[in-house]
C-alpha cells in the first residue's frame, strides 16, 4: 500500500536568520560607508593642499618673471595684503587671461577645469576665471606687498602673539569642508 505521506525537508532560512544576516550586512555597510566618507574627505584635503602649493609656486614664478605681483595695483601700505576680494584678478593673471602685467599671456598656473564651480578653474567668460576648492569655495590669498618675504599668520591661535611666516611671498588657503576660516582641523593652508 502506498502512503501519501510527504516528508517535509527544510529549504531556505527562517525569518530570524534572514534578519540577522540583514543586520550584519547593514552594520558592515555603515562602517564601510563611514570609512569611505573619511577617505574621500582626506583626498579632498590633499587635492586642496596640492592646489595651494601650485598657486604659491605660480605666484613666485610670476613675481620672478615680472617683478610684480599678479595684481593691477597692489596696496603697499600693509605688509600682508589679504586679497579676498581680488582673488579672481590674481588667478586671471596667473592663467594668462589678464595681460596688463603678464603681457605675453604666459600660463603660470595650469589646473583642471572646474565642474560646477568645484575643484579647479571655472571660466566665467573668455576673459575671466576663478579657482575653486573641492568644496566649491574660492581660495583665499595673502601677498607680501613689501617684498621682504615675511608674512603675518592670518589666523593666529588664541592667546598667542602673531606668528611671522618667513620665506614666502604668498599664502594660500581653503576654508575646507566647514567653509569657516580659522579651523585648523578642516582648513587647508599652504604654509603649514
């Protein structure tokens, strides 16, 4: 006589087992995601530091070739000139778009073209460009307008005397990911 008895075998996972596996995957993804974000932030800081050094070198080369800073008229009444509002003018001289001082249109600075005003040169027109950091902000520049290669630290630490930075004719910085100047953890400085 034949029996219609079917033997049940266990195929698949229980709900608890599936939830445990999903939880483990979620924890690993969160840990990996945090590490990836940290790595990307570190890469942006390295890229910004490289750009600050390139701009500093371009300004030094421009100064050596022309005996002028890449400004149409420099304010020589101060030792350290913060050219926050004139950064575009400096960049335009360095990339050869402004030929008032850079008569031959020599390119002292070559950097990739920016995408949506991030990470490179953004051309407003055929005669105007600006240089943006990886977080989408223009770089800040300070020039040694008395040509003694001694600049004052733009952001001295609290309760400290002003530090003199020697051997440089320009200082360049990015405000970093927080877009706030003076935060040593996120800012990128050419002089540190």
